[in-house]
């Protein structure tokens, strides 16, 4: 193959006729790139889409489990994040729209695309069902509609993935001919990482790849001497890529250099920069409008990305791991080696091809400066490596003919080398793809563990559950989720002590966490000692079958009793956290433990854990922790201490109505009824007239002897409210015992038992109804 010469000999309207060999020309008159029926290309795209639709339904949300879709770790994390963020923008139309995603950790374009998909799904659902309200749609999505909506969005992702394969073909064909384009497209079509990413919901890495591929042709035209329009188009596409992932914004540098060398095109330079910034702003405006949140989140991202990841790279930067491990695994060693050779060959082809080499090099280099490698981060680089691999494969054809004349005279033998190379590239990732598809079609260990727990352990049993384990609703059973940080793991180190398991009956571990610590035993001695204690002292009652299930290895163990005393726990906590760390997740761990022990009526432990949480000094959680501590003290009969704590909670969070309800109950205990009534009226207003507070108001009014007013409060609980039955029962008791109106009492009791036939003391209510009916019959 002869070398191309991209440098234009004679400018024509800012372009060069010769540059058509280097970049696709979408303008009128560019015959070479006019779309024509191409059966090989159509077959390639059909294969691409078919592979991406294979297994696209795996790991969809399962409404029958009755858990929040966004909490179920079986569903892919990107799917949950994009769907969840998009849903909070409008909640199916049941709330006022808020297009601010309130995060700077991710640019927002993937959320907005997902929002559009949710709107499209709502339109489809409304047409099929003859119209639905926003409330009905929200109920549908929260139940059986979650899986179809996720599936619809995933299919769109598969179509986007197919489009990126076509764009890869187009760039390869423009640069080095149709054969290179088809081979590059085939390599990308069968790449496991690209296939799986294409099955996500609006994956930001895939979207960034889409826009970088769209930016490449105009960028190459700028390098070849293109116009200001090319700079604007390339800059806009780079800006849109940056609205999906931050790293592709670095491609603005080669765009700027292309406008400066070898000829200074200042208009093109500024036009490209402005187009990039404008596209970024339009696609994710709240990165700029809510700049304070953006700075906070980017700072958090920076701390995470530049810190150690548990069980991963030990280099100061991740670039060596990317080059030696991650990229070879992502594309396979044949494609990687051919890609490196192809990069060298492309570099020698001239400025235009050299610019193409810079794109993956800069993406890998930028991500390589982070602490830990993540294969999904370099997805943007993979098509360009495949183009280089395809170029090297085609050049092998010429190499065989030039250096091995005997083989070169045989058409079959001459083609054998490139064909074998291409087959090696395609075949290498297939075993992993088949293994992944097989594994994801199996029952998931987290769902099986949840099922076993639901069938064998009552809701009163206390469970310590690890992340990436089975998921339960907070009201479903008594659980505490143990915190874990993949980065900055030392912040969660205080929780990994067996002494804190005292009071828990079962421990549910996820091998996804323990294996990370075990990979670096010298670096994580505390965590490994914790898991070693579990294996030696806790009894295994269930574990997942690693051969016949997908997901992490789940082990459920029964914990021994009397693991530690409170003094020992306090001592361990103080030693592991000598100074307040203000780590929110550890504070939440303490608060969840306090709530759980309150639920099982172990109030001494509830008070202990709330007190422990206060030592962490998370300012935003102080009010909640003091409230939990106050309730625990109150239940132990320590009314004075409880009232002091709840007063501090109210002072910390005066807008919280429930704190005032708790305070009123404690004031009632101390016979300070008028103060309690004031707190309840304040709580009623702050809660925007929560009907449940009528019951609390009635109780205090009854203690004041204002029985008529108490009955009026109870009757204000509206029909249809779950508390209506309880309110009517209390009203019946008041009018019967203090107002001597048995007819009204009978009416209230009848309605109460009709609304809530299984209410507490239902048999006594029915017996009272029978007595009142007998009295009326006697009269």
C-alpha cells in the first residue's frame, strides 16, 4: 500500500482535494463517502446489533422481590445510576421538574438522555393503555414497569453501540481503505467490553465514545487544512463528549494545535474552543450554574481517583497497569500487539494519520495519571486501537508478498497471514463473552440469599449485611449494612472489628469485599483479621454455589453470643478512631444500628450506638443521632435525660416535625401538657398538616381533660388514611368513658373495625361492639 500524503498542494475553499484519502467528507460532491448499498457493511452492522441484543434482558429489575430497584446491586450500577438520577428530575411527572441533577461527579448528558428515554416510554405506555396519569405511571414504574423501561433503554444503548461500530468503519475506511474499515468495525463489534457497555442504560463511556468518533473526521480535516466550520464541528463534538465524561475534553488540545501548526488559523482556534465550551454548557448547564456543588463533587472525585483502590493497582499511577494489563485484557493480546504495530505504521503515514494516533494515546495517558485503572475508562481509545490493528493486518498482506515471494505468488497463501491475524483478534475475546453471558443467565447469589433469609429467619432476627450482598427494605427486617470504601478504605477501617458484631445474630458476607482485602494482606491487616475471626468463630448456615450461581460468593453465618461488652466496644472504637473523623458513612452505620436495636426493643444498645455515632461528629447527622438517643433513653425510663437530648435535637434541626412529636411525648411524661401541646401544633404546621399528628394532639388534649376537643382532633383524620381506624377507636374510648355517648362510640367502633379488621386488640373491639349493641337492644 502506498503512503498517503495529507499535506494539501493547493488550497480550495479551505480544503484539499487530496485529503479525501484521510477523512470522510460529508459535503456535497464527495462521492467516495456517499452511502451506497454495501452488503458486507450491512452484515457487519446486523451482526453487531444481534450480539448486543443477546442477553440484553439479563439482570433486569425484578418487581416480585419488593425491593427498591435502585438499591438492588444485581442490576448493573450504571443502569441504576442513570435511571435513578433521571427519575429524580421529574418522578414520572408527579413533581415539579428540576433539571439540576445536583451532582458534579458525572456530567449530566447521560442523565438527560435517560430522561428522554423515560418520557418516550411513558408516551408508549400511555398510548397502549389509553392514557395514564402521572401517579399511575409512577406506580407502574415502581412495580412491574421497571423491567420494561430498563429494557427499552438498554435496547437504545445497543443501537448506539451499533452506531459507534459504523462510525469506526467510516473512519478506518476514510483513512486507509474499505478493508481496514470493515476489519476495524468487526474487531469492535466482537469486543466484549464494548458489547457489555452497549447493553447499559445511557452509559457515559459509550456516549463519550460516540461523540469522540463524531469529532474525529472534522478534526482530521482540520489537520489536513480544513475550514473554520470543521473546527467548530470538532469542538462541538468534543464538548458533547465532555458532557458525558470529563477526560475527552483533553482532545481540545490536539484541535488547538491543529489550528496553530503548521499554519496559524486563529479564527479556527477560537471558533473550536468556543464551540467546545458552548456545547459543554448547553449539554450539562448545571455544571456551571451550580458551580459550588460541582467543585465539591469534583473534589470528592479527585480524592477517590487519586487514592488507592482496595485490591487493585499498587503503582503511584495506573498507566503501567493500563499498558501491561488493562488494555490487553480489554481488547485481547492479538489486537493489542497488532494495534501497537499499527500505531507505528500510522504514525509514519503523515500528519493526518498521526493525529488519529494521538487520540487514544491522550485518552490512555490522561486516565493513566489516576491511581487505579478501570477498563471502562479507556473505552474511548478502543476503536482507534482496532483501526490500527486492522491497518497492521492489511499491511501484513503487502508484507507477505514483498518479503516471501514464494507465498506472495499464491493468492491463498498471500491472504492466509492477514486472515489468521484477523481471526485471532476476533476469536480471542469470545470465550470471555460466552462465559459472561452464561454467568449472567444463572440465578444470582444475592437474590438466592435474600430468599433463604426471608424463608428461614424472622424479621426480628438482627443481621449484619455487607455491601454487594442481598438487599432489604429498611422496614422489612432488622439489618445494618456494613460500610465499605473502594477508595480511601482507611476511613471505614474502624468498623472492621468483631467486637461490634455483639448483639447481631447473623452475618451476611459478600466475597466481593473480602477478596479485595485478601489480595493485599500486608496492607489490610485489620480487615483480614476481622474476616479470619468470622471464619473461625461463626457457624455457616448457608452459602451460595459458586459454580451454579452468578454474583459474589455469599456466606450467611450464625454469630456467637457475648462477643464483647460495652466497655470493650467503646475501648476498641476509641483506639480505632482516637479523633473524630466526620465520616458520614460511618456515622450512618452507627445510626442504623441504633434504629435497629430500637426496633427489636434493645434500648440499651440503641442508646450505646447513638452515643457512638455522636463521637464521629458528622454535623448533618447530629440531630438524628440525638433523637435516636433520646428515644432509647425514654424507653429505658430516663425521662429527664431523654427530654434534654430531644431538646438538643430540636435546636439542631428546628424544622424537623418528628423531633417535636417525640419531644411532646416526653413532655407529657413529665406532666407538662401545655408545652407538649405547643410542640405538637408546631409539628403539625411544619409537617404541612400530617394527619397522624391529630392522634398525638388528641392524646395530649385528653390528658388536659379536654375530651371534646380530643374527639374533634381524632375525627379530623381523613377517610382513606391508614390511621383512620385507630383514630376512630380512640374516639370511641373517649366518648364512652368521658362523654357518655354510647351511640357515637358504637358508630366509631363499627367503622374502625371495618377499616382495620386486623388492628391491635381487634377481638376486644368486637366484644365492645357486641356489648354496646346489646345495650341498645335492651333499651
